[in-house]
């Protein structure tokens, strides 16, 4: 053991003496939210001495104090105090002198990154070795963190405060599969009944008094309960959610919401995930909000939703880490508790067709938006035989044309893969000029024009006995299934906090394929957009004339 000390000392001295071996700009934020932008920053990745390393925006040039060294990431902020307010930690260097514990870089006078159009360049020994400009190389946006990953700038949007989790796959996992409205409530009961130490809940909307009662019982047993809600859901926070928050608070649970505050901008456009972690031992993930229609009581009509309860410590700890990240920061405040319970009349009776199914030995991969939402396109791109898609809605990309997920599905059909798409038909998804029925018609027209094995239907909700389709599910090749909260539009994939799970197991895929087929049978074909309607119009005219003829004869 004693012989290692001189070796470690030698390595440390060598690092101090060595010229910088490799250095590059790997991250920067020119337009943070905070007034005056004291938290503007950039990050270098370097190893060795920083003598001869400079960073410039074309107006000011920064260098490091003599003898400075790096052994990884080096963060330089405009003001250390402002950076600390935003990130909860100090930078390695600051440009302006605001914190005596943080060293200053040299020559900072005119260095200031512009919001809309500017560049940042790295010089080594006076030679430019890297330069990034906006809007040429990256897109300018308030709060945008530009980052380099696999030599690509901004592979997906990342805003201040957002996490940076990476894909992880877990083997030999036990999962219990369920669908709403058939059997979701009983799986919720079973999962929450196992709570002894803590329950961590993240859900977009929570108005279900029954689930609130389950969490209250867990709290009464001594388990710590914390709940994170979206602070600005579409349509506002309903009074029923405030009543749920009051119920939980009365049991001693912590109920928080994510929203923009004077201290911090909200991390995500919407906190749209739907999951909870129990005792760091299991995690339940679903497409459904915690509402009576999303998780209906047994024998009650509700949404078509998909879900999975994962009993695996490593998977649970992965989602617990996500939860802890999202519940930190100045955008987390107490949820309001002033509402009153509503008069929920329910949606009528329902005859369940599916029971929960437990599968052992599955392979699972968590999916998070924004950082790993590309996994959705990846599983579709890997399809060889069949892709089944059941979605609440599909919207075109903000740039026009099919969004990335639909584009991947159409590309699969072009490879000869059978693709079927089933969409919701609730009034708010079909009465507009550009919603699900038009999308289904467009998909069918693409299939007709190109001769593809591709078909889209809208479900018949009455025939299926459902309130609406709310799942965001994909089944690939009878071997993989995606359960998630990610809607098929750009905002959901790029700017929301979403959560899901890819399960690789034939039995799991078969379970959800059976649910899909049941809904498909209750679907209705959507005609092509350019279908010739003249025969229909002609038939209608003939019917009118015939009715007029009958009316005259009766006079």
C-alpha cells in the first residue's frame, strides 16, 4: 500500500506539468431565464494545463490564471452567485467578481454571449480549434442549454434545470401488465398496499379520491408519501385536484407542483409523466392520469389505457432518481388545497375482458422525454414484421409533415412491415379541421398512393365501451411493447417531462396486442382524403327525390 503513494504523486505532478492534451467546448447557455443573465455560462472538457487555452465571442477573450489545470469538465459562468441560484452549485470559474471562493478568468471585459446571433470559439496556442455559431449551428431559444453529444450539437432540446439521464436496460425483470378500464384499479391497490417506507408519485393530473385514499392509508401505516403535480395543466387546476391535495396533506403527505416562480423557470413545458415508486423496490408506470376515467373502479367504464407494475429494485431506483431530480429546484412549490370534491357520476358499467398478467424474466428499458424519447423511433425502426400503434392523438411536426414517430412507422411500412394505427374518436379529437379523423385519412392516402401495408382507423367508442383512447402504445413484432405518457407530437417529445417503459418479452407484447385487437375490431375505417364522393352525393340526391315523391303521393 505504501508503494502506491509515490506513484499517485508522480501522476498528479505529471498532470500539472502536462500541456492540455485535449480540450473542447461541450456545453453553453447564452440566454438563461434569470433577469440580467448572471447565470450565462459555458463548459469545457479538458485534461492537463490550461495555459494557452482561450475562449472568445469575437469581442472579448477569456484566458485562465497561470498554472490552471483541468481533469474533466470546467464550468465558467458570468457570475458565480447567479449561477448558484440557478443550478444550486458553484462554477469552477467566474467572469465577474461576485464570489471570493470562485477564481476569476482573465480578460472578461467585453465577453458576453448574445441571445439571438453570436458565436463562441475555442483557441489553443492562438489557433481556433472549435467554433459554434447560432443560429447557424444551433437554434437560439430562451433557456436552451446547447450541448455536444457524440460529436453532435443539440441531439434534442434541453432547457435549464432539465435532467440528463441516459438509456439503461435491465434484465430478468418481473412485470405485471394491466389495461384500463378492465383491471388498472386492482393493480394500483396491490402496488400501493406493499408500501412500508415511502411512495413517490409524479402525475400530470390527480383527481381520483380512491387513489388518494390508498396513499392516505400508506401514510397512516408510516410510509412517507410525496406527490408531484403539474402546476399549469391545460384548462387549469381543477377543484377536484385541490381536494385530493387537501386529503393527502391531512394525512401528512407532501403535495407539490412544478411551475414557474420568481426563483426559477419551470423545468418542462408540462410535467406530463404518470408513475409512482414504492420503497425503491417497485415502480408503476401508466399512460393514464390519476382520474376516475383513467383508473376506473372495477366494473366501471373509462379510458383505454395501458400500464405496468415493475417489481425490480434497479428499475425502481432509476425512476426514483428521476423523481428526486424533478422535485428539486425553485420551480417546486406546495400544491393548492382549497378545492372541494366533485360529484363524479361515473361513465356507466363496463364488463372487463382483461385481467392483470404477471411476466417474469422480461428485459426493460425506461424511456424519458425529452432526453431518451428517441428510443421510441428506435424500436419502430427495428421492426421487421408488424407494428401496432394505439394513440390518443397524432399531430404533425411543428415544421409540417408527419412527426418523427409517425414518419418512422411509415418508413417501416415502406420496408414491407405491416403497420396499423388506431386513434381516439372522442369529440374533441375528431370535430376539428386537423385532428384524428383527418390524420387517419391522410395516413390511408399515403398507403394507397404508395401501395403500403399501412392502415389507420378511428375507434368506435360506443362499440368498445370506452370513454376515450388515452394510451400512447406501440407493439413491435410480437416481441416488444412501449407503455408511456408520450403523445405523438413534437412538444411532448422535446419539451415535456414524460415517462415510459419498453418491455421486451413475447408474452407482454401478446397481452397488449390482444387489447389492441379488441379495440381494432371496434374501430371504423376512415376513407382516403381524395376518395371520390360523387356516388355518395348522387345516392343522397336520389333518396331526397324519392322522399319528395312519397310525400306528394300521400297528399
